[in-house]
């Protein structure tokens, strides 16, 4: 059976977010356009709003402050080896918390050093649902973030989840 992908674009407070769903689950997501995400996948596209509906509803509930744990199934096909172990460990980091790059390295049991964890976070194909924004620097600084508007998007997500207190600009 040939694997296909269906896309949905979701407007969010941190920009348009695109979801790519195979028959097995969410295979990729990110900021920008469907065309940009489709270029990273070598799958035939189908238009199937029913396939993406649950993930869209969960994403909307997350941004409305009504969802803390995603139940959208994940299709891990774009990941393997240490990268897969790190991202699967990250998937279990709870809403409203954060781990350092080193803590995630240890949690994953992957043998990847903290610097390598940063590279894996930067290439995470499923941000928000596999929450790379919850990985911070050892001194509890934010560290980097390659999604949306960069570190400001990370700050917004961590504030939304209650990990960071709101600033005067958020009030």
C-alpha cells in the first residue's frame, strides 16, 4: 500500500502552522507554507480533511489553553537511531515543564552529548507536538529555537504553558 500525506494549515498566535498526516499519524509539522513542508516529504499528496481534523482540533485546543497532552498519533518514519530516541524521550516531557539539553541527553539514554541534542532540536520535524520548545540551556536560559520567529516564539510557547511568567508585554 502506498503511503500518502494530507496537509492542513492552522492559523495560530505564533504564525501559520502546517500539519502533515500520513495514514499512520503526524509525520511533520512546522511554520510557513504547505509547499515548504511538502518539499521535505517524498509522499503522494491527498486532500483528506478527515485525516487532519483530530490534529487540527488538538492544536487549536492547545492554543486556546484547553489541551496539555497531545494524543495525535506520531508517524516516526523521518527519524531513526539516536535522533529517534531523543525525540521520543522529548515527546514525554510534560506541558508546563522544561528540561536542559543535558537532561534530555540523559533521559533519552542515547549517548548524544548536550551539544548534539541542540542539533536534534533544530531539525525536529514535529515541533510543538514533539515539544522542542521545552528544551532549555543549562543555566536555565532559553537556548536557541529555529521555529516561527525564533527564540521569541519559544518564549511565547513557554509563557503560554506557564513555565515562564508573563512579561509586561504579555499583559
